[in-house]
C-alpha cells in the first residue's frame, strides 16, 4: 500500500480521497503519537487553513480529532502556512496543522503537520502516525477531552514577526502583490504596507472557490501586466498558502526562484549572513544559477527535488539559504519552512538597500534554456541501469561541456523517466533532449 504521507503532507481530492473521516483520524493519531513521545503535559495544537471551501469542513474534522485525543486546540483561522509554522514556536505548541493544497486547484486539499518549534515532522514520526490510524486506544473523557480556543491575533503576530526579521523601511517602493485569492490575502498587503511600501493588492478577495484560479505564482500573466500598468517597481506572486514567492521586475519580466536565490545569496554573502558561503538548491535549479554562483564565489549544494530535502540539507549543514526554482525559499535564521512573504520582504529590502532595480539585481544570473521531456517506459529501473543510456548521457554532456547540463530522473510515482537538458540555445537543448528521449524509450 502506498505511503499516506507524501513529500508535503497528505494530499487529495477533498471529500473523495481526503475525507473528513481521514482528516479526523490523522489528527487524532498525530495527537496520540506526540503525547506518547512526551507525557509530561497535555498536548497543544494550532490549526490554520487556506480559504478554499473544503477547508472549513476539514478544519472542523481536524479540530474534533485533536480534541478527541486529548489535545487542546488553538484555531488560527485563514493564514499562510509559514505563519502556522511560526506560531507553533511562538505559542509553545506541540503540533501545527495547516489545511491547504498550496498551489493545487481548488477541489484539492491537504494536511501539513509541523512538530516542535515549527519544523516539519520527520519521516519516522509520520510513519508512526500512519501506523496508529487503526488503533484509537482508550479515548479521554470528561475534563481530559481537549478544549478549543481561538487566536484572533494570529495574522498580527505573524506580521510582527516579519517586521522584526526585515526592519528596513521600504518607503518609496511601489509593489503589486498577487495573493492568488489565497491564505495571504490579508497578511501580505498588511505586511508590505507596514514595512512602508506602496501596495497594490491583486487577487486578494477569496470566496472559497477562486483560490489559484488563473492567478498567483502559477499564473503570473495578470501580475506582469499590472506591474507595468501601475508603474510599480516590482511585483510579487504568492501561491495559495503563501510558502512560495515569484517576482516580476518593473518591465513585467518574470524573476523565478533561482534568480531570487541568486540575489539573496549575494546579499547575504556581502553581509556575512551566508553560512560557509553556501547556497542549497535542488538538482532542477537552472544551470544559470550554478554558473552565477561559481562566478561570485558562492558554493552551491544540490539535493533531490522537494523542499523536504532542501530543509534536511539546510539543517544538517547549518546553512542559511536554500530553495527551489518554484519560489519556495527557506531562510532558516528566520523561518523553519519556506515563507513567501519573508522572501518577498528580503528581496524588496535588497532593492532598497542597493538602489538598483530588480531587473539589474536579477541580471546576475542568466537563465539557460531548459527543456524537459517525459518518457513513458516499461521499466524505469532498467533505464537507470542501462549502459546504453549512460553512454548517451555522457556523450551529450561532453558535447555541451560546462555551458550545458543533462539530468535523467525517474518519476517517484509513475513509470516515467524525465529527461532534462539545459544549453545556451533552446534549439540545442531541444535536439539533445529529443535524442536522449529516443534512447531512453528503447532501453526499458
């Protein structure tokens, strides 16, 4: 049977795959497992959600599950995922639950869990929670049943934390922020205005149905046009739960997560904040990021795809900056998980500190054309072991030299092999990817 927890919690079509019954069971099991690890006190859990309609139903189930297992619950309401992670620590909670499917379409939903200090739960604890789903044990009664309260100041607490992390005034900066009709619809405009920026809020009127619908970080087209229309210095695009941030320069050109990391890495290297002069990114980050960091004396460490692996590497090495091309950027000195609002504030801070437009700052990195071809195969393990495939990859890599890159990555869930090629020219990358895809298709 497939593992219940994926790389980012439990996900599925709400009320079909992710049912209220499952949400209640996961929450109750999590409370029981964490209580078993520390019997010194009654567990406390904080619960937040994004504004999608199914979140109301799932929140009720999660709260009921936690209280039924004897945990006290603090409902945080609608707010970003990184706010939930932060408030786990600030409120001395044992568990944080975020109900969100991030950038996924509205019908989907998910449950993300955070443990002590706001860190994502280790795989081992998730496995314990999954194993304990079928064993409800003895339920508490009377005064031992968990109590439920509200934190009406959750958004304000989170914004105050962001202000402390980015104290420089952004006065004089005009920014358009696309909130994706999501969890940051209140928090992002408030945070940027309190920092001193002139803010134009876009897609900040969630109705439970419109989250991520043609807007936000997955659809930045309207933001690009709005930045030019309003004569803004830059634009910021968040996803549904605001753990991501993409940007748009004053010309309406997209600035992706790799470019944002490049800007922040050089700023932090300059200020002495970049631990061991090292940036952490995944293998899917553009070769342009590798070249830019090498030219500026920054070490780039790569991980498997997924923010979980970036976080593991950051914690293992004590590094200060990491992230993904998608705009999921982690600054461990200020947050335990990706925080789109924090990322945006640090990026705007760099614009103000240098007096340079975002286009010039992002120009430190040139994105190389990147072509990705998915090849359906009979046996992805056979492809990985094939000497013919290995020789073909070596040949293309040699042809491209240091100005290109080849990556073959088996899918984690399907019989697919993803062929990714980067090269100075789009045609070169496409031709190489097609050639390798042909070899892969015949090798399984």
